[in-house]
């Protein structure tokens, strides 16, 4: 199963500068684990110590925010597009 992952500029240091990488997994957790085996530091940049997504990272599957689906347990299918976006704070 091939899933396209769009990587923001701030995390490209983990993907050798690649804007897009491919991974595999039946859900977002498995995909992140898969990516972590091939892109050193990427998993820890996305996942907190309690195994949830970092609160300052927004993840979308096919333009839908995973926070409103099943979070890190959001199911994935072949051909899905996962977009990672750092949260923007301001005042």
C-alpha cells in the first residue's frame, strides 16, 4: 500500500530535503512508524512520549483533519495523501 506524505519545510531535514515521501500502514500510527524506520528523527518530531501526535503538529488525510476522525489511529488506504502541517501560533 503506497501512501503519499507531504512534508513541511521544517521537517525536511529528516527526509533529506524531500517534499514528498511514501510510506505504508493500515493507519496513521503504522505509517508514522514505517516512515520513522527510513527517515531518522521524523517519528519523534511527530509523536509525543504518550504515543499521541504532538499538539503542535496538524495532520490531514485527504484534506480531513485527523483530530476529527480517529487521531493517530485514523485508517488509511492505498493512494491516500497525508499532509503534515506545523501549527501556527499568533496573537
